[in-house]
C-alpha cells in the first residue's frame, strides 16, 4: 500500500443529472481529468443522478470547474406533483403539472490531506 501525503490537492464531488453524465465524463477525460462515477438518486424528483469524484491538483480546479459548467446546463422540465383531491369525487388524489429547473451541477470542492493507492 502506498500512502501519499499531499498539500496541493482537492477532491471535486460533482452531482449531475444522468442525462449530462456521459458527456461530462467524456469532456473531463479529454481535458486530462480522471473521475469515478457513482449512480445516485435525487431526493426531490427521485430521478437518476450521477455523482463524479474527481481528484485534481489545486491549480487545475478552475479548469475542471469550467468543464463542468460548460457541459451541465440547467433547463426547465414539467413534472407531476400529486395533490390531495378534496374537491374530487371520492376524495382521491390528482396529478398537478409543475415546471421545475433540472440539470446543472451541485459541486463540492474538498481539501485532500492524503490518499492511499492499493
């Protein structure tokens, strides 16, 4: 096992919509970044997301962030929310269309103290 002490390294955790993940991963690799892809699920829309973990040197963080920003654009999408049908026959539930913003990326940049290569 190799333990590497690092001073100038960050871990970027980027949560993106599944629709953007393959294109983002390809652009990151074209730019010389390596990432680990994790399948995740969003809480609000309960839809598929992808979480990418990207280890980068401090001086390359802004470059990686630029790639993420360029690929992961937010957009509007219609989704149905279920509301209680107090005014409906039988008191059932009725779907109600709502426009929501999806896409983009949620990004965390963390300091890395050390990493282990096994």
